[in-house]
C-alpha cells in the first residue's frame, strides 16, 4: 500500500470505542489476579504445614537455649522507639508438656542460631511434637537400649510399630464388639429409665436400687464384706416385687450381657496397657532430661538430616496422614478424614434432594404453566430466595426439619415439639398421593396401548395401587402414630429429632433450589422451538416431548445448575451449625455397621472445621496452619465434585449437541 | 384412532383423478392471534393424493392455515378460530379428538430442517417409539422403507447409528421428510420445505414430492413460484388472509382469473 493520501479514504478514521478492549481486559485481569492470589495464599500456607523445616539451636542473650524452627520472620512496630521497626522471629519450639509451643523472640535477643545437628522430632499422642536428643529406651522386658547403640532406631521403630498394632487391635475391638455391647447395654439403660419414668412413686427407690447395682459391679474382688452388705440392701429392695422385680430382671440381663463380653474388655484393656510398658528417656537441648511412654510416640525423624527426597517423602506421608486420620488434640494434630467424609456425604445427599425437586419445578414453570403475571411472580420469588441469608435457612431447617419432621419421626404427632398436629403430614401425604396417582395413571394408561412388555406395565400399575392403599392407611393412622423412637425421645435422646446429616442436606437443598430452578429454566428455554414442534408433529405428547427431546437437550445446562448448587452448598457453614454439624465425631455417617447409612448422625464438615479451628481452638497458633490446609482440602473436594459433574455434562453435551440450531 | 393401512405405491399417472376431491375441507374458517384476524371466513377443499400449493406474500395467512391442519397452532397462547376443518369428513376440532391421533394422520415438514439430536435411525423411528411400538424388526423395516421413500437410503444406509446432525442441509431435510412419513400419515404438510436449501437439494426434494403424492395428500406452502408450478396439482393464492384464487396449477399460472393473482405470479408484486 502506498503512503500517498488517497482521496477516497479517510485514513485518520478510527473505529469508535476500540480502547474499551483494555477496560474489559483489565476487568478480567483483576479477577484472575484475585483468584490466583487467594489460591496462592491457601495452597502455599496449607501445603507448607507438611514440609519439614530445619531446627535451629537458638542461644538467647540471657543465656537460655532452645531448639526451634522458624515459622515466621516479621517486622513489628515498637511504640517506645518512636515508631521504629524491629524484627522478630516466631519460633516453633514444640514440647507442649514443658512450655508454650510458640515463642516470639526479637532478633536482638538472639545471640547465635546454628543448625542443631542430629536433633530429633517426634509426634506424640496427647502432647504434640517433641524436639529432643534421645538418651535411652527401656523396653517392656526391662532391657535398655542406649541411643548410641546402632540398633536404637530399629528398636524404637519396633516399639512404635508394636504400639500401633496394639492400638489398632484395641480399636477394632472397641469399635466392633464393644460397640455392639454398648448398643445393647444402652437399650437396657433405656429400659431402666423407662421403668423409672413409668413408676413415679417408686422412682427414688428404683434409682437407689440401680445405684446399688452399679456400686456392686464397681467393687473389686477383695471387698467381699462390702459386697455382701450391698447385696443385702439390694435384695431387700428387689424383694418388694412389681417394678423392683422388673428392675432386677433387667439387671440380671445386664450382668449376663457383661459376662458375654467380659473377655473383650479384658483383651482391649490388656492391649492398651501393653502400649504403656516402654519408656523413652530423652534430653532437651538445654540439658534437662525427661521421659515419655515410648508407645505413645507416633513417629520420629531427624529434620536436619533430611535430603530433598526425604523431605518429599515426609511431605507426602504427612499429607496422607492429614487426609486419612481423625483429628487429635483439639484438632491441632491429626487429620480431617471425618470432615471430608461428612462434607462429601452431605453434598451428595443435597444434590440428590435438590435435583429432582428443582428440575421438576422448573419444568412446570417453563413448560406447563401459562406465562403470565403469576408465573412471573413465582419466578421472581424463587430468584429472590437465593438472596435470603443462609442462616435463615438454618433456622428454618432447625424448626421444620429437626423439630418438626424429626420429632414427628421420633415420637409422632403427640410430641409437643412436633409441628402442630398431623395437618402438615396430611399436606405431605397429599403431595405424595398426587405424585403416585400420576404414576399409576401413566402405568394404567400405558397398559391399554402398549402391547409388548405388558407384564411390566401391569406390575407397575399394580404396585402403584398397592402404594396408594398403603398411603391411605398411613394417612388414616397418622394422628395415632407414636413415632419410631418415642421411648428414646421421651428420655431426651432424640434420634431424628436433633440435627443430623440428613436434615443438613435437606436444609441446604432448600437453599440451593433457586440455583437449580434458574439454571434449568434457562436450559429448557434454550432448546430450540423447531425440535419441540417436530416432536409434537410426530405425534408425541407434551410429556414425551419433554422427556425424550427437551430434557436430554438441556441436560448439560441442568447439570451446570447442579455444579453451581454443589459449589454453594459444599462451602456453606452458617446454616449447618444449627442443623447437625459438630466439631468432633466418633462415628461417620457411613460405616460398616448395619444399616451402613446413618443419616441421622451428626457430622463434621470442612467449612465448619475451618471456623472451629480458626476461632474456637484452644491453641490458635497451632491451629492456624491447619486452617489453611483444611481450606485447601475443601477447595480440592469442591473441585473434585465439580469435575465429576463437568465430565458428565461434557459427555451429555457431546451426545445431545444441538449444533445446527 | 383410525388404523392407517399402508398404501402401496401405484403406477397411477399423476394426472389421474383424485379418489376423493374434497378430502380436506375448510368450512367458513376464520382464525385469530389474540385480536388480530389472520384468516377471514374461508371455504374450500383439497383433493386426496394430490399436491396442493399455497402461495402468497408473507403474512397472508398461508402458513397459519397450514399449521391449523395438524393443530400446531395450539401451542400458541391466545388463539381462537371459528368455522371448521374436516379430514375425510371428520372434524379436526372435535373436542373428543385427541390431538395426538390427529398428528399421527397428519405429518409435517418444517421450513428449517429440525432433526432431533439423536441417531439417524432414532430420528426415523421416533414417531413409532412415542406410540409405544418398539419391536426391532418392525422399526428396521420402517427405517428402510421411509428412507427409501425419502430417497435417502443409499446415502445413509451404512451410518444409521451416526448422529443426524452430521448430515448436510439437504439430507437433513429429506431425513425430516422420512421421519414425517415413517408412521404412514395420510396427509403431509410442508411449510416452505426448500427455503433453506440450495438448488440441487431443492431439486431432489421436488422430485421426492412427485413420488410421495402417490401415497400421501400433500399440502405445501412455498414462496417459490416456479416450485409451486413444478410440484403442485392445484394452487391456492392467498392475500391478506383471504383466498383470492384457487384452481388447477396450470390455470393459475397460465390464465388466472383475478388480476391480483396475475400480478403476483408474474412477479409484479409480492
């Protein structure tokens, strides 16, 4: 092209608004920077926890010596020095049983800082990390092994492994057989309490008799005189007959039950005792000697001797432990496995609850309802639900699910806590009835026209009729329903009447319904009119069109809604606090004991765990790194769940691509 | 629903007289979208196993009338009609008539090809599946017959399980025709079936229409004057919701009675 000015073209002309591309780019850039910054803080801080740091021998100017790793080197403003900055270290000194784990030391106060050659670190059950030089190991048979001897490490590792094995066996017994015992015994305790409740006049004496029974069982084998005395008193009460005889009968059963399981108790106790038979004597860096039960040491390592590969191994091992262990010591040590499982189960349950609900509602709203003022109002109302603070859902969940439905399941309509009488149940029943009638009608209708596979269709309609009859019975009997766990509820041991993972999931499902409804509606609206008309013109009914054409074509959009709902639900904390989250659980909502799914149980949740660690922990310094690590895992979990949904979505998208429209 | 027996293609010449000259009857029919009337009190009838073409400028109501024959307009809110339309003497607005059974007798091909995002095979058998007919042998037979009738069999017989969306525009439209005739309807409505296609594909479809009219009564809406002249036996010219002239195609194009018709077919307006 020539530089010569052409008469026809205005070369000075520029398209209007071309520079706005920079503005748009800046918007995106700041978004990316924020996301990367946030992720960086979380990942860096969360991952750092598991990376071994070198341990220094720190000599103070006042003459004291500590072994410590540097957590942070920071500036602080000193008021007296006219606003000057001073540098200080935040040191991790461990040895919680001796003094504070963390210390802040000014740079000025440190005389020298050298790498502490050959120093050991160990995780201990009950007292956190120890930093020490080993001296001597006393084995169970009284043999001692000096730290200098070449087999010292092997011996110590042997002790740790043996203790680990014993601990594991004891746990198997405790969580298996002894839990069965506890469950059966609990039933007996309930019987006793029920008996006392049912006989208010004799309650006091019954309590006394129960007390006597407990005292007799507590007595050692040598206290024969005292036993005879108590037995006499007990027999006297028992001979009164009536409820007393019943109580004695229960006590007899309790004794038999205990005898049955006695050997396991003994075995478990013996295993636990075997852990405590070894002792490790060690020296702190300032020379003081201490001893600790060697069996309670979980692992040991020499961080200053680590090569890079050792560090990586250590990192992986500790990270794995964090993911698969239960929390210990106020959650500052150990792992977060129960929280991962709790979050996972809750999110999956929530998705299972919110999907059919939200999708069906959206289908009605978009496909069936006449588009008018009312529909628009409903749509706006649903959208606005997304703006209700989540804690409000928590309160609602507590009132409706926990106190309402939960108490109803526990003790029926008579319970004063249950939502006023059975009218609610009637409404629920009518909704279910309508749903079943629709299904039954479909089944009956199909038998008339659909000749092949006739048997299956008849079975469907037959079953539906049975369901309807059963439901009728349920409705009829509901005012007289006394709950499945009435006895426990009466003794303030609610089953479903207190928070649990089921109620938490339903509460969150309610909270995320707007997300699913909006996304589904968008997806349905995006299905081109052409294919709908084609389907109808082929003689398909409206429902067949929705089921066979519209739903598959909008499946990917619907799943996008689910992904958004999951992300919102999994990260939510506030409502969960009211409907079933707690900071430590012994039992997971899914385990190997019948019936495998225990959705009435309380659960741990990663989001709540973060809050609990950060603000409720007895040792906030120790908990701080765990906050980041937990956050990191929560993000990983959400990403994993989302990736699953995204994979399904992409699969569907490929399958039902409506590319030509 | 009346059972539809497969009419075997006969060797009748297309000039043969129709077995039922007033098969589809429109009686004093008016139609409104909301308060605007788009069809004004029309009465006429169409013969069986012939091709009737509707021509006229945009907005004259020809597509609307076409979509009344299988009650596709039911989907739109705020419509109403007066008068009646009968097919073989039966009213299609009979309140006892399930619209699905009407649509089984009256197939439709749309302006823009709209195959389902499914395989070619599933597209064809869709109308059978929704009617609850799932027997493999029957479906296979229907697929072959429909595709052969739609002159598409040789092109797709080796990839019946491939997505229908991988076909070319012309093939997709013929697939839509195959889909529309799979369930053996009596009437085939075509709403500007070639307006999105190139001349070669258009030629194929026109040829197809010639073949199909031996079995089906075809009503076609078109903007293409030559097409109407080529494919139809009778032509109806609509203008502003009124049937201006309706006669043998040859007469409409060669020797129309009304000046408006002449202006339109000769390209002076429209």
